[in-house]
C-alpha cells in the first residue's frame, strides 16, 4: 500500500483507549516501531517502560504524555 514507508516515518497520536492500544501493541508485537508518540488523556501507567522501548529502537523519537 505504501511501498516507500519506513518504520521511522510512523508517528502516533492517541487519546484515552487509543493510548492503551498502542502501549499494548508495543508489548505484543516486537516488530512494531514508532517514531514519535503523543498521548492525550492517557490510560497508560506512568511507570510504562518507554526507556526500554527507546533503547531497543522501537520508539525512535519523542514521547509526550499530556
């Protein structure tokens, strides 16, 4: 569908249950990679391991949780 799309081109913006869906997908699908993450009204716990995902290059940009 998008043959030139790289995993480093994908940004995620989520609200409420959408934040849970991404956090869960990152735990369940090891091939999933995201550049930037923007959460609003997040249900994801504050102790979620973003640092590990960033070290593993699964999240390559920034994370905002407002």
